[in-house]
C-alpha cells in the first residue's frame, strides 16, 4: 500500500487548501472527512500527477500515513477537536503526531498534550494565519509542542509556508500550547489594528465628510508608505468594491453589528490574569461588543446629542496627521501584544524567541506589515527586550510622532467621534513613560478602607496607617 507524507482531518476550505499546497510541493497527502462530497472534491481538485487521497473512514485514513504519522486536525475548536482525536486514537501508535490547526484556547491544548503524552503520542497546537488564500499559497504557521517531534513536520511546513526574502514564515515556537498562545495574541493584535483602521475611516467620513473616493485612495496610498501591511491593503480594496444591485459602494450597505469568534476576548482575559496591560486590544474587544447594542444606540443617538465644535483643519493636513498618528498607535498595539508574549513565555515556560515570532509574522499572516522587520531587528539588538518601546530606534519614532496622535484625538473629541484605540494607545504610551503614576493615591485609599497596607518610597517594609 502506498504511504502518504501527511494527513488532514477536515476537508473544508482551510483543510483542502493546505493539502493542495502540500501536493504542489511534491508531498503525498491524504484527507479525511465524514462528508463524502468533500472527500471526493479534494481528489478532483488535485492536479494531474499529484499524490492526493481522500477517504471517509478513520481507520483507512490512519493506515495511509507513513510512520511516525503526522496528522493535522482542521475542525472547529472545542468538543469537535476532542471528538476528532477520539476517532483517531484506536488506530494511532506511539510516536505519532497529532496537530490541532484551529484556534483552540491554549489551556485546552495543554490538556490534550498531557492526555496524549500518556499514550506516547505527540500533540501540537498550531496557529495558522492567512485565511483560505494563505492556506493555498503560503500561510504563516505557529507550531508548539515537542521540539524533537517537530523535525518530522519541519520539511513540510517550511515548504508550504509563506516566504519573505526566501525565509519560511514558520518555526518551532516552544513547548506545550506555545503555538496556540502566539496565534491568540496575533489575533488580539489583529483586533486592535482593525479597530484603529475603522476609527481613521470614521473620523474622515463622519467627522469631516471626506468623500468615499478620497478615503479609499488614502488607504491605497498609505500602503505605499511605512504603513504598508495586509490590513491597510485590503481596506483600500474593500472600500473600492461596488454593490452590483445598487451601484453604491458595498461597505456603505454593510451592517455595523460586528461579529467575533472569541480569540480577542481570550487575549484580553488572559492578559488580565498575567497583569499584562493591553488597553488598545481591550478597547477593540469592547467596541465590537458595543456594536451589538444597535437598538440602544439608535435610541441614544436621539437623546445623547453633541454639536461638533472647532477642530477645523484642511483635508490634506488631516490625512497627514492621521497617517502619522496611525503609525504611532499601530506600534503601540504590536508593543502590547509582544509584551504579553514576553510575560506569558516566562509564566508558562514556553521559551519563546520574540525575534523569531516577529520574523514569521512578516509574511502570510493577517497582521503582516513592513514594521515587523523593525521589531525583528530590535530583538536582534536585545533579545531580552521587555517592550519594543524601549528600543531606541522604535521609541524615538514614537516620540517624534506623539504630537500627531494628540492632535488627532483632540479633533475626534471635538467632532464627537469615538476613537477608543487612539485614546488607549496614547494613554498606554503616557503611562509607560511615567516614572511616577498616581497609583500611590490608590494605595492610600486601599489602606484606608481595607487595611491593605502600602510600601513607602523612603524606607523598606510594609505599612498600615489609621487614617482617621
């Protein structure tokens, strides 16, 4: 019987595209799906001469893969992952490798690593970014698990990954759930940048009445500057899409009731557990939540009114202020996510290399941007850098652009446009650069009402005061 190099369970768009990507790179691949139509369509999509096999039977599927077997699950997070593992387990052997390629919550991955380790089976959690096009032609992949077992996967993953300067956008990240955790924070950064882009759009359109054509052209132009990134690029594209039925720009017909799958929320929740401040990502999650209160917002718009004042500025000057402010805020969003990864790596013993994380995010993934090379270089200069804002080159750029973000926030306040990402970006910067914060007053208050004690600046020890 012919043996296959790799197998995928779940032949939806992502699973099918990844398998075809592997086949393009001369690997023999097999797929499993309970839906016979999906299994059949995979073999039809394969090019002539490619070794692609699909089945609906778990036992047959497992028998097709060469040992030690490498099998990836691309099924919805949660119980479907456990169910898929359960269907394969009777046919797996010691040394086999199971990879979860979905957005699983990292504690679930740690549990599965431990459970399969008892059977001497390796379990990997791997984030995959780039969407269906990335899966087909080159994603960014974030695997975590047993380092020795990764050698079985490395040649395949490096072949199918996106390339930047010939370097694959995949690397072994660390033990346990490191891969899922990095992807979770990646998605949190994604939330923050998308919120930031929406605020630029809102201030231009609703705040200053700039034409849709000019707004679209602005984003297209920005993608030729230091803001070049996937999210800026696609913003220019979606703003230029016209609705076939109405002839109007499609974005103007789309509901503002936003959806989310939870990875941004997980990032915020875990950051609070780690005491890692990520206020822009938190704000982005909050604003998506706010969008769901559409009926209440309709009522509030009638009663909670504001007449726009001042803030007059030429169109071209506004766009330039926004460009500089966007750069400032974008950097702080990456800074918050990367700082969270630094803290999490120490807490969970992942052993993350932040230079490598920045490196594999440069291509293939949703948050890819030219600035990631700057971050990579910052970690090359100082691998122990706790926050990229402390890098002289990156920090210096923010210092030079802080006037712009302060101006943009003032303009937005005058116009009554919510800019939670911009505001929290500046608050993070101002707090981080404050040698002394006003939390000494909070410590005094806590001691007053709860006898929680405090520390002093002029002597060692812990103190409590009878304030009355």
